[in-house]
């Protein structure tokens, strides 16, 4: 048996097959690695492009040389590029985080500045509004004051015109013959002398305080002595009036007025005496003199109304009473006499309102309730007429019963049982 010196590999076909498989596997791995690296590089390039234009100087060269280089070098380069991109991306993210952190603060500061500016503008606008409001209020107040002044002047002029018209009317009345006056129960207040506080039913003026000289012995004229002598004559006239020496009182007042004609109280008291003497036209003329001297003299206006009412000039009397009430709101006699004049004019509701005003001033004044009863009787309101009569009787029964027996205004009530019981 001859042995050959040449060695024939038994497993050579198998080894060749394994090598071919290994070579194929390596080629597949190489292709897969290349694809994976290309994908990674493409992703990095996309991220870098999204973050900003990168400055890779030789990316295309790296990609071009990636294939022939070895796997270790390729991994190093890829790792280097990935680290670089990561650092840049991280820096960008840090900037974004810092911006996001500072954004609320920046926004708050901006809002604060806006609010401060808005507050300042609002304050300035409010100041302007307040200034405009103050100016407008000042102008309105000035206009109101001017309007009030003008209104006051108009009212004053109107009052003067009314007084002038009334004075002309009275002058006409004085020129007419004095009519005969029908006497009626005394339900109006007497004229009020100036020497005393007006009362509902004054009997006489105030007692003279000092001894009065004889009218025939006046003091020598000269300044204050003339005035003092006139006052002494006036006090003499008051004394005569108190003693019911009415003609002598007129003479004393005339003596006083000869010495000093501008004494409104003397003219008023002279009118009171003339009214007591039923010389009503002369009394009205005397009251006119007092009013000419002092227009704001309520007693003279009220007394003038009494004299006019005696002559049945009721409208003129109401004007005089209104003027007296304007000057003195709590003038009891003027309210009561005004109601009497309105009742004679058949203005019963207004008359009752006037009597009510008098009752508020003095509830225990029997004439107010008595006159109200007359108004209600004329209105045929028996219930209220009887009620007001009862009020008057509780205050002054004797005088009211005497009036009731003579009063024509109660003719419709005389058959009423309650009226008969009140009369007794």
C-alpha cells in the first residue's frame, strides 16, 4: 500500500462553505451598519437643521469616507458628531428653559408697567373730571344766585306794583262817599295799636310809661326836642284812647304829626282810633300814610284790611291781610280776618284753610272755631258746623252763645236739635 505525501483536507468543502457564509454575514453586517450610520447621521443633520444652520465643515466628506473606513473609526466619528450635536441641542434647550423661566417675570413686569400707566391715566382723568365738576358746580351756583337775585328783584317790583295798584284803588275808595255799614256780631279782631303787641281782641293801647305834657305846652322846637315833643303828644293820645276819649286822642295824634310827620306808629294808632269811631275812610288814609313811611309794617297792613272789610271791600282787604302775613307769618288777627273776608266772598274752602292756620297759632282762640262753624253752616255741612261750635263753646261759652242767637249764618241750623241744645 503506497502512501501519498500530499495531504488532502477532509473538511475543505465544509470549511469553504462556512467561510462563504461568514463572508456573507460580514457583508450583511457591513451593509446594515452603513445603513444604520447613515440613518443616524440623517437624523442628526435634521435636528441640527431644525435648531439652526450648523457649521459642519466636512460632513459630506465624512459620509463619503464612512464606507471605506473601519467600524471603530466610524463609531468614533459618529460618537463625536453626536456629542457635538447633543451639546448644541442641550445649550439651545437651556436657553429655551431660561427664557421660559424668565417669561412670567418679564410678563409680570410688563403688566405692572401697564397697570401703573393705566392707574396714572385714570387718576389724571379723575382730576380733570373733578375739576370740570367743580367748575360746573361753581357756574351753576353763580347762575342760581343770579337767578335768585333777579327773582327777588322781580318779586320786589311786583310787590311794589301791587301795592301801587292797591293804593290807587284805596285812593278811589276814599274819594267815594262812605257807605252805611250794617252792624253784625263782632267776629273780626279790632285793629292793633302800635304801642302794644297785637292781640285778638285788644281793648286799649299800652299804658303810658311817663307823665305826658299838656298839648298846649310843647317843648321848644329843635332837633331831638321836636321828636321828643311829638312822642309825648303820641303818648297823650294813647292815654286818651285808653280812657275812651277818642276825639281828644285824635287831636293829640294830630299835634304829634304836625311836629314829626314821619312816625308810622302814630299814623297807625290814629287809624285805630278812627276805626273805633267808624270813620273808616279816614282810618284807611291814616294807615296808607303809615305804609308809605314803612312798607314792612304788618300792623298797618292788617288794620288797613279791617277798615276795608268794614266798607265791604273784601278783595282789597284780603290783599292787605296777605301782605301782613308775608311780613309776619304767625299774625293771628290777620289769618282770622282773612278767613272772614274770604267767607264774605263765598270762598269757603280758602276761608276754612285760613282759620286752620289761625288755630295752629292759637288753639284756644274761640273766634277761629266759631268762624269755621259759620263756614261749614253756609256749606250745609251740619256735622262739622256743630263740632266747631262745641269747640268754641268750650273756650268761651257765654260770648259764643250770644253770637249764635244773632248769627244769620246759622239760620239753617236753628231747627237742628243739637244746635238748640248748644244754644240752651
